[in-house]
């Protein structure tokens, strides 16, 4: 299949992403090397890898992870279309975490010096990349809060709500028909520090209580308010408050 030119990128049509002028788009295109197509479960960046590539996800999902000495995996956060991959590796000598595809995915591969060229030629775009990195760190912080302080119901509620909102923002219908949900219960357990059995029981309990449903690998949120209360989240776009942390 022919590669997608940056000026024709479908992600640019979504209000989630900031508009760019013609010069900025041309700069991004000049830094793009190629497109990479991968299947589920393929390693994009290995832990300890040096000189890792810089990617953005065009389609599909991925996740960042760290492997413990006993072979157990801790998922740090999930990556959706438009997310950068490999920014952290440009700041340190080696990759401190790995990145693996969760689904079939297409990635835009950029020159190894792309990050520095963005800052040099377009400081505003360089700042935006820095902001995105800070935003990704906040998502990891939210995951740490879940693992450390939330109940099992709160952990899963927070994950469902946050992933739904992130995925819905990448759809023209805003999630009205549900959003893709390629996670297995093992992925959820590895992200939230729960056993597989506990994850299964908690998911079933929340589903029986009418808070969400998953049909044909699509997530539908039925009772946002109850899930947010369980997760102790706050939506700045509504009058419902249960904590001081923003939802997005």
C-alpha cells in the first residue's frame, strides 16, 4: 500500500490534534523515513536498546512495559493513534522500557535526529512534543495511583474511563458507537497490578452492575458517573466532582 503523506494524514482531520501550517507539515514530511506495518505482539523497542527509532502511531494500539527479574510484565501505559513512541529514548543512553504492538499497527518512522530538528527548525512544534511527553508522564502517574491506592473496582473503572475517552477523541462519532478495546484480561491485570482471577471477577461485577459492556471487541460505557465515582475521577466538563484530579 502507498504511504500516507503528512499533508493527507487522517489524524489531522480530528479536533483532538492541533492544526499545522504548510511549512510545519513540510518539515514533518522531510523528517519521515518510511512507514512500518506490524502485527500484534511485535516488539518496537526492546528494553536496554540503544539508538531506538522515533515513531508515531498512525493506526493501531501499542503499550510501554518493563519486565521484572522473574519474567513478570508491568504495563506502564497504552499508546493510541497519534502518540509518539521513543521520545524518552532520545533523552537517555538506552531504553529503560520496551514498547510492543497490541494490535495490527502502522507506524510512521522518523529520522533519528527528528526530535532535535523539530526543536531547531520549529520551536513551537518542539514545545508541543515536550508537552506530549509530559502528558504521557501524567498518564503513567495515574496508573501508579491506581496500583498504589485505588481498590480493584477503582483501578478498572479508571482504566476503562480513561481509555474510552482517549479512544473516543480519535473517532468522528466521539465514541457514540463504542471504541475499539483490544485489551485482554491479562493486559488489564499487568497494567493494574491485579491477579488474573481478581481482574476477571471485578470486570464481571462492574458489567453486571450495568456500568459498561464489551461487544465484538468494542467498549461501551453505560454509566459514566458511577465509574468515575468508583475511580475517584473528576470531569472538568461536568458538575460532577469526586476528586481534585482532572479526568483528561
